[in-house]
DNA sequence: GGATGGTTACTCGGATAGGAGGTGTCCGAGTTCTAAGGG
DNA sequence: CCCTTAGAACTCGGACACCTCCTATCCGAGTAACCATCC
């Protein structure tokens, strides 16, 4: 079992975007710079998150990305499913029906016991991911991380954030 | 996230081997026939399970595979880890240290909050898999499956099982 | 001075190559069974 | 009739191609900001 790098990148980006004021955005280039990633490839994952309704993209100059809803309403599961797909990790091939002694499909009304057990485990995994929100991650970062790291992030945001277009930045929290 | 087919195959094979008498074996060819799989490729996974101490292989003519210990002591987690590897699905790249404003490594004594959350979820998944044994799977099969299917398995075993070498089959349960 | 239109530069979006890992297959090493030959 | 020994067949074990998916990159479409021009 293996998760792609995009999951880690997506969560980190979401956590950073969560620290923006309402309406503010951050360009993909700035996010890539902050984490030392390839801007082109990061863009691919940000696009995916936008498609899935987790981020909102603002086109044109001074555009960028922001969270589509409050960080407390975005779970790690949302991001993982957007990047990796929502399908189950264990895909039952129904090999119990593939032998030489197979019965008609009607003889298998219940799901395979193995499949059921594997899916139960996956539900436990998903539940744990759903219980953790991006806001929780941010809170832990502020509580546990080195103060210099927190200050650096704050400074980075002040330097690269893009105000909401059209009207001056308003606090609508 | 995606699990290979070998996991499903391995569990099915272990469940079938669990129905053998003590010391009896089943050849890889018989297992492949029972499930309609490629014998060559199935052999690859059986080899892996043998390496990991879940199965025992008996070489030579009339050889085959049997469980290395009682089915109650083999969990689904054992099989999944043998096939897929025991490493974590989420591999933290420490990208928080890769930006332009990185601090010396000593400034990150605690693990990344994101990594911690992902690993917590994986522990939940592993716990669920560890709680289910191959014996449980077999019990469910006997309790829930179509009687014809159970009878077919019993008949298959009677046809293809290999007795313990050297001495006649003894019941040492 | 203010409004307006065109230009420009910057952003995201999709389509396109490269590489790692899972998938599938083959042939060789090892071991046991078999059978023939001799005592 | 029993033991020895050589052969053969069957088993598992490791090494070799193929294919899908993740990784990485580029160029094009679209949009808002900017600036020169006109009123």
C-alpha cells in the first residue's frame, strides 16, 4: 500500500491556506516556493483539489488559491479522497467464483467475508481521517512547532498573500 | 491508495490451507486451479508468504504449502504486511524543512502533525486487520456461504490434499 | 481630471513524455519418488 | 526376497519482460491589471 506525494503536498498547502484572511489567496508559485516543490507538479494536484471543491482558484494576475470552505469543515479524508480517489484500496475480484466449481452468481448473495473484513478496516482508516480537520492540524502546528517556524510562516504569508479582488480585505469571520 | 491483487489471493489461499489436516499440504498448482489464477504468478506471492513465515513449503514431488502456524494465530495484517510490505502508506518527506526559510533539523524535535495524524489513521487500519484472523474468515465462510460452495471446497480438498510426508496423517490438534 | 479601450503580463487548465512499481511469465536448483539391478 | 543405486519427474526458488499508474514538465486559454489615449 502506498500513498502518492500529492497527499502530503495537498494537506500542507491546505494548512497554509487556512491561515489566510477571508478572500485572500496564495499563488501556486508561492506555495511551491514555501515547500520547495516543483511548481508545475504542485499545480496538478491543486487543480485536482479545485475540481473536488476543496479549493477555489482565482484566475488572472494577482490570482491564486484559497480554501473553498472553513478549515474546520475540511477533513484529511476529503483531501486524501480527492487526490487518491474515493474507491476502496482493496478491490475484491470475486475469485471465489472463478474456480472450476463455480456456482451461478445467485449462490453468492452475501459479500465475500474477506472483502467485508478488508472494507471494515478501511472504514476505520477513513473514520480516523475524517475525524481530523485541517483546522486541527493548524492548531497543533501553532501549539507544538518551534516559535521561529511559526513566525516564518506568518512572515511568508504577509509577503505573498493576495488580497481579495474588487474590494479591500474585509474581516467577515 | 491501492492494494495489489496478491493480498486477496494470499488470504484466500491461507483460508483454504486452514482447512487442511495437520501436516497436509496443497500444491501451488492446486491453489491456482481452485481460484482460476495464474500458477506462475500465484507462486510468486506464496513464496513471499513463505519468506515471511506465514506458510511453510515442502519441496519435491507430492510437496506443496501449508500454514506455518494455526489459522487462529495468523491475522489478516500478517498477510497484508507480508505482501505489501510493512512500511507506512504515508511517507512524510519533511517538506516543512524544505522551504527557503528552513531551520536547523534540531528545531523539529516533534514529528510533523500531518504525519502523526496520517499514521494514527494507519494504526486504526492495522488494528482492525490484526483483530481478524484467518480462522475467523473460515468460520464466517462456513456459517454464511452457500452449502454447495462449502461442499465443493470439501470435495476439492479431498481430491488435491497431500498427506504429511514420512508418516501417515496424524491428528495432533 | 475622468472614462475608455487596447495591450500586456500573469494566472490557472489540459495535454504530453519519463520512470518506478505491480503484473505476468519463464527457466533452473533441489528433493523425493520410482524402478531397475545386484546380493 | 531385500537392499542399493541411478534415473526421472515433480516441486519450489529466483531472474527476466510487459504494462499500468505515479511523477514531472511544457505550452495554450483565459482573465484582470495596467497604461495610453480621448473626452
